[in-house]
């Protein structure tokens, strides 16, 4: 595990042996209790779609498929806007390769749902130290009020 992830309590918990299989077992139990066999079928379908969409990012965004890419990092990676919604914004792959530490991948326009989630979590105080390239800022709605030094209450 990388050093920065090792500082995160949740990541350390998920790294403990048998935690991930236990979470999957909870998903199966919840799906069965909610929908029986249909619940298990929906859980299976969700996992198949999620896995294939996630794996398609490298195939599509690095592939030689026709269509414009909005960013070219020289490594043949590009942004693929039509894949942004199912991948929650991860298909802005050219920007990801240009600025790998950026929390926002849709730097040249587009909908990055993961970025919106990060902003919402920041607003709630659950996320801090967001890395962005120079000139990119949090949206106004995601800003938290800063307490003034010496203020009471």
C-alpha cells in the first residue's frame, strides 16, 4: 500500500485480510433479504456492469478508436466524453495522465461525477487536502466556512 493511502484509516481497514470478502458477503445477504433470487440477480448484474465499465477505461481511452479526444498527453491517452457518466468521470483519461495527482479529471470541460462527490465530501468536512493543478479551484458551493482565529463559539 502506498504511504498516502496507508495514512487513511479506511484504507488500512480494507487492507486487513478477509474484510473485503466479508463486505461482499454482506452485499449478498442484503441482496437476498431485499429481493431473494431477484436481488442476487441484480447484485450480479451490477457487479458485471461496474467491472466491465471500469476495465473499459484503459481499452477505450488508450485504444485507436475513432473519435476526437479533448486531451492528448503524448501517451496515446485521451478524454472520452461519452464514457464519462458510466465511469463517473474517470474516462477523462488524457487529463488523468497529464495531471495524475489532480482530484478533478475533467479539467478541459465535461462532467466528472467523482469530482462532484469529492467536492460534496469536502463541504461536509469529510475530505481535506484536495490536490488540484494551479489555476483550478473548488466550486463555490463546495467551500467550507473558515473560522477566524480568536473567534468564539
